C-alpha cells in the first residue's frame, strides 16, 4: 500500500467502527423486541443459536458475550428466592454466552451451581449443568476447576458417585490441580452420599471460588450440613434419653441436664436448637438455614 493510500485506509477503518457498533445496537434492539413478544408460557421460543449470534456480531462476539453475561446475572437475580420462581431461560442464556466467549470461565462455574440448584434457588436442571460444564471442559481442557464443578454436580445433585469420582480423578491429572482433587476422587468413590463427603466438596468450592453468589450458595450448603449433623447427634441423645427415663425430653435443656446433648446447642448462624414434638430436635423457626436443600422439593 502506498503512503498516499494509508491515510485513506485508516479513515475508512475508523469510520467502520461506529458503523459496526450501530449494527450491534440494532441487533440487540431487535433481540429485545423479539423477546418482549414471546408468550410468557413459551420461553423455549427464545433465539438460542449462539453460533448465529457469533456470525452476526461482526467480530465483536466478546462484547456481545459480556452483554449476555450481564443478562444472565440480571435474569437470575430478579427471580432467585421468589415463590414458584422458574429459570427456564437460564440454560439458553448461558449457552449463548459461552458460545460467544468460550473462555468466559465464570459463566460455566455460575451455571454449574445455579442450573443445578433446585426450588427457588435455581433451575433444578443438573442435566443442563453437566452439558454446560462439559462444553467448558472442551473449550478449556487445562482448567481443573471445571472438573471440580462436574464432580460436584454428579455427586451432590445426580448421586452418580462413580462419574463424580471419575471427574475428580480426571481433573487431578491436570498439572496445576491441587492435591485435594485426588482426595475427593477417593472419598466420593468410597463413601457415596455421606454428609461428611458433601461438606468436603462444598468446603472446597467455598475456598476456591471468587464468585460471590457461588460462594454464598456454598456457605448455605455448609451451614445446612453442619446443622443436619448437629440435629442427628441431638436426636440420638433424645433416643438415649427415652431409653434412660422412659419418655422423650420436652426441651433441649432437659437433654443438656441429662448430659446427652453434647456441646453444640446452636446452629451455625447462632440460633438455638429447639425440641419439637415426640422429642425430635429441630431448627429454631427464626433460623435462616434450610435443611436438605436438594431433597426438600422432591
């Protein structure tokens, strides 16, 4: 290219940038219009082709991925915790986001948790979470964290401990993977669904994630598991009380006075355990802890 033509080429290149940005804005506006016209009971009509959007993005797919990632967070945040909340679009939105940017690790890890979570906390679709994480592994084969997430889905939500162990073991072979990946593989293979195993897995998620929502969800699971173990111990004490006195205790204090309560009389949030009907220890009604997060709605 001659020196005379260089300024002209630069001029046209600079002119093309705003034109492309306008095109992206128009594309996004058309998508918004299409989404607003969808019937509320037919969310499956959402445009799901990330590949098509990638072609239409004119090379600005990372920017469009950021837009869709923002939508994922807004979509989830506007529904989480609401009674009878549904998350039918969470899977498609995450699929589009990760197609536009296959290296956006936070989208895979977010999806691993909240696509799997049941009830008002997530979509309750562990199968979609598995597909998303496997997609992430294919695009990022050297990231051991995705194998950790895959193992969590298989063990906690799908109760497939063989596949969970295989996922942890495969991830442990990656050079940067921490040693506890091998430990998890062995523990899951040996112990199955014991609560201590779940505590180990959620504990590692809590310790390694940087995402605030994922970290909070891991903490909630850890608190629920600790409380469940405490109540199991207290319930054993209540049974011992019945064998000793011929009746069940009516209060936790009675159990404590008999030396059968142990030392932990409060849940992880500081609320005292209470005695329910027939000598069955329970959480304080004011406690924010929700027991048995996976089985509660099944």
